[in-house]
């Protein structure tokens, strides 16, 4: 147990709340994400779509961008929620960004509105990731 702050249930509730703020007029698929830092700070994000679809930003990357730009570091857990038939896994682009900023053992808690929960580490979601050591 390396987190000092919130329970998984509390993180999920925050993800549920920020999901409501999603700007998703095109897909109607609202996503909420929350990251927890080792010092207990919490940052939230939702997906923000654009009529030029490719400019859409996912909830996970928005949460991480908010966190980094506010000085958040050492991410120990992330929760992601959406209304889907199963817990929603981060997309490939988000996995790469998560892998850059979070440790391999950071837990990604995936949830749907039905209350199904699945947890995987970053390393499980993106094994053999490309990273800065290759540059
Ligand atoms: N989306 C996320 O926010 N996170 C993911 O990991 C998967 C996809 C968003 C992007 C888009 O606004 C909508 O879900 C449908 O793809």
C-alpha cells in the first residue's frame, strides 16, 4: 500500500464527477480521469472533443497535462471511467503518455458506470514501451 490519500472508491467518485464535464458532442462518449500523486494531490480531466475530430483530447491526457502544469509529479494511481459494457482501457496514445509520466507499477483503475472495476499496472498496459532511454 503506497498511497497515502484516497481510497479507490473516492478516486472513482471524482472520476465520475469530472466525466459529467466532458465535452463530447460528437461521440457522446464521456470519459473522466483522475490521477493521484504520491503526496496526495489529485488532478482530474475529461475528454474534450473538436469538430476537427483528430484534435480531440482524451480524459487521461488532460488529467496528466493539468497535473504536470500544476507541479504534480510521482503519479501512483489513475482512475478512468466511462459508460461502456466493460471497464474502459486507455487508448494507445494515452498509454504512451501515461508510460512517459507514470511509473511502470502505477495502477490504472478502469471502471464503468455499472461499477465493474479492473486494475492493471502501466507495465501491463504497455509492455516494452518506447521511452527516452532509446534517444
Ligand atoms: N476517449 C478518452 O477520453 N479516453 C480514452 O482512453 C478512450 C477515448 C475519448 C476520446 C473521444 O472523445 C471519445 O472518448 C470517443 O473516442
